[in-house]
C-alpha cells in the first residue's frame, strides 16, 4: 500500500512538472513575442525620426558653408533664393553627395579657399542623390542631365548651361570656368 501511495505521488509530481514545463514553454513563447514587438516598435520609431535628423543635418551643413563664406558668399549651399539672387554673377552648380568620397575633399577645399574664388563667381552646392537632397535639387539634376555626383555645371543668368565637367576642386574650377 505504501509503495502504491509513493507511486501515485511520483506520478502526480511528474504530471505537475509537465504542467509546469508547459507553463514555462508558454512563458518563453509569450516573452519572445513581446521582445520582438518591442524591438519592432523601436525600429519604427527610429525610422520615423530620421527625416527630422536629416533636416537638422542639412541646416547644420548649410550654416557651416554660409558661415565660412559669409564675407563673400562665393561658395554657398543651394536654395531657390540663392540661385535667383546670384543671377548677376557667373554661377557654378556643384552637384555634391554627402556619401561621395571625392565630393567631401572638394567640399572642404572649396569651403576653406572660398576667398580664392573670383568675386564675380558664385559656386552653389546642390545636394545630389543623398539623404539631404530635396525636390528642387532633384529637378535641377534632371534639368542639367546630371547622372554623376561631383559634377560642376556653369550656367548663365537665364539658367542655360555654359560648361559642364566632372571632378576636381578649386584648381579645376578656376581652369574650367568661362
């Protein structure tokens, strides 16, 4: 009788531990699902907030260029107003991408040597095919047939193309400008 009672107790323990194991399995599944949902929500929040970060970065970059060239405005970030207000100068559009390994040194060179750009020349940096590019800049790229970042286009007062070249820094700008 005692052995039979012990067998029932052991059987009861096994059944109870099976239930406990099932509970642990369910807890694991629910926990994993909750973690996946939380990670998904965080990723969505991160993606939604990125355009704001890019807008801030664009403003910051524009301010750096404007600050460095505030005396003469010879090298400046694109805006419709800047393009319009510089019609009485020789204008060169510099199609730049923030990820481009040749654009970054050219940008630094033009920024640091803006005082060496002739006083009747305005070089306007236009974002091309990067996270900072807006619709107006995309339209300019289409208008001038830009298919490659690090392209320079000199335009006249009417916006007609005078010259176009790829690559280079200040030295090449001075050699190619008409």
